[in-house]
C-alpha cells in the first residue's frame, strides 16, 4: 500500500512540474511582461518627454499621446 501512495505522489509532482514548466515557457514566448497607462497632466511638453523616455530609455512600445478627461495620456507595454 505504501508503494502505491508513493507512486501517486511522484506522479502528482511530475505532473505539477510539467504543467508549471509549460506555463513558464508560454509566458516567455509571448514576451509581455507589463503594461500600463501614463497620465501626464495638462503639460503636453512634459508628456512628450515622458513618452520619449518610455521609448528610448525603457525600450517600451507606446501608443500615441491622447487627451482625455483631465489631461494627456499614453499607454505602454513591454
């Protein structure tokens, strides 16, 4: 009886590792690590500076700057 329990436990661990490894591999394939929205306020020049910082320094992909509600915004993702 003990050998059956041990075998079931081993199979469970192997299945968990296999599924977890697949999930990590899929996440690395997609490559998306984060995303967000930057609210720049009312100063368009400041927003352009932040936009270039996200593009050139952080190497993020960004959307166009747009005005909504209380100021200028843009989206970023990696």
